[in-house]
């Protein structure tokens, strides 16, 4: 019987010759990969779970019963936010949201005091807690809820409006504090987490990176913010921004948002700033800062040439506050070069002077009419910034017949809701579902200007109205988003 020939390729080795080589290769591979496989199997899942377990007990919720409602301003803010949601983000939509406190009550029930909440964290085991000033500035009472659910009344140790930091104290026994680290120790791209109570849902964690350093916001020229893309929303105010080793590098304070919610542009007050403010607040209850009382602008190359300066340096004084500390020492047109021994730039002028002690004599170097000279000046005390209008102001008036709240307005409020051509009017601050106002389609933030043809001058003009009916409707003129229209209130869903 003929034997079939075996066809083999040039690279193929006889089977019995290949087996020892294969066994040797497998042994070598096992020796090399065995430790790696073992380490991989025993490794913990990646993430921040361990970090969160360690630091979360130190993060608290700050509960506030508000003393001042500021109803008109709150309504205007809600109207602007609603408009911004569908507006050009380069216009009114792109705004800095400082009010990151969340409502803790039901806004549809407007009777009684209102409440809000924010976040905070323990910085000392005896109950010292850091939060944002805007969380507690309008507080009638403040309570702190720990992560284990216990609540304690809080004493306000001190507040600082310039940096938006507040210091609270509770008596809860020994607590686990967080350590304030250094914002200077983190770099753009470093991982961070934010912990707080967004929208009052409960303690939540978000992760991201440091997006930028040294951000200056127009309303906060004294702070070099850290920017992060970690999600920050209402209720996160006062919570910590932490590195992966558990150190606080910032206090979440503001977001840049066209809609009022997080779009990945959050800002935190640097830990170094917070640490200095905490020391001052604990010692004195407030922070005092130096003040020049001038306005200035950068010196551009063109301005430098016009001022006969060799290089564009310092700042050009554009205004001297009457009765301010700079009167008699500086005049409009001076180029301020140094405050003390510190060179002045437009970006850093406010921070340089704010770090100095009020009533101290300081030497200024300046150029006046082309001649460099030095003058002595006694620093003033930096005034408190004006209160946030959404935290202070008048309470609203409840119109029982229409089941809605209204408040008097100011020129600024009418401008904010695109009704700056109206000489006066009442802003809708709250609405009850199925009330005459809600059924007619009114919204919070609408401006009611007329009752029929009669102009409304004060909230009391509506307070004693009789309840409208389909047989006896009430005609009101309403301005919304810059447009005026008449609406008939009937108290009936079909209108």
C-alpha cells in the first residue's frame, strides 16, 4: 500500500523537535508574567472611594433660616436665569453665579420664613467650621448637620465679605478636621474632588482637575481663584476642593454658567487665603485691610509714550475718591509705580493694598508730569463691599385673591428683567399652583405695571383685590423679557 507523502513548509519543524522549545517558552513567560498577574488580581479598583471614606465625615451641611427674603431680587434672578437658559451664552447667559446655596424649603408655600442650605467643612476638632459668607449672611438662625445626621446650632464667629469666607462654631464634641493645604502646591491638570450638598440632595462627590490657576473674577479682584471642572452646583457653596491626598486646596464659591447649573467652570478660594482669613476671624471676628481710594487703568505702550515714560509700567490714576486716603497725596494723571517696596501692576493693585494694615504710613513712588517722586500716605480701611442684592432687601406682599406674591422694584431690578423703560411696577415673587395668577400664565419675574389703565405704584395697590371670576375678570398689564402684554385673570383654568 503506497504511503502518502507529507507536505511540509520550510519554516515548519518536526513535531517532536518543537515540543521542548514550546515548553521552555511557556515557562519563561509564566516566570515573567506571574508576578504581574498576581499583583493585578490583588489590586484595589481605581477611583476615589478610599479618599472619600476618609474625608467625607468632615464635610457638613449648613442650614439657614433666612431673616431677609430679598423677594424682588430673588425673583429677578430667577427670571434672568430662566431667560439665560435659552439665550446667547455670550450675552446675559454667561454670568457668574455667586449664590450657590440651595433652597431647603418649598417655594410654592410662601408663608413663614424661608430657608436655604450650603456646605462647609471642619477645620478644627473642637467644632470650628469654614463655609461661604453668602451662605449665612442673611441668617436668622444657623444649624450644622454632620455627615452622620446629627444637627447642632451654630455660632457665627466672624465673616469676611471681601473673600466670602465665614467661620462657624458648633459644640459637637471631638470632630475629624480637614487640613488646609496649599493651592500653590497644585498644578493645572492635577486631580481634585469637590464634596458638598448640591440642591439639598445630600452629600455628593464630584471629580475633576485643576483647570487653571490665578483666575480673577470681576466682582472679586482680591482673590486669585482656582478653576476646576469638577461639577459644582447650588448647595456646594462653602464645601472643600481636595487633592487626592486629602488636603483642602480651596473652598468652592462660584460658577460661571449660562443656565445656573454646572458647565465645568467652577471657582474655589485658595487655601492660603482661607487660612489667613480663618486666623483673623477667630482672633477679631473681622478682617481689616488697607485702602488707597483711587481708580486706575493699565499703562499701555501708547499711554507710556504720551506720558513720556521709557517703558509701560505702573498704573495711571484716573480718579481719586473725595475725602479718601489718597487726597493730597495722589492726583489724577499720576502714574503709580510702587506701594512701599512692591511694584504695582493693574492686576495686583487692589491685592497689594488690601494686604497692608489700615492707618499705617506707607511710601508711594509715582511719576507726575514726567518727574519721579515719592510721597507718604496714611492708608485707609477698605470699606465692606455692598451686600449681595439677592440676599437682602424687602419682603414680598401676598395677594390672597390672586394667590401670588409681589414686591416693589427698583431701577436696577427693572433693568435686570428688561423692563428698564418702565417707571415702576410690581415683580411677581411667588405663585401658588392653581391660583388665579398661575392659571393665567403669570411667572415669577414678571413685572405687573397696570391694573386696567391704572398704573401700579406699590404692592399695597394689589393687596386688597377681590378674587377674579370668568364673569368679572381682572385685566393686568405684564412686562416679560422686554415685551408688554395685557392678561385677563379669571381664576379659571380655561381662561
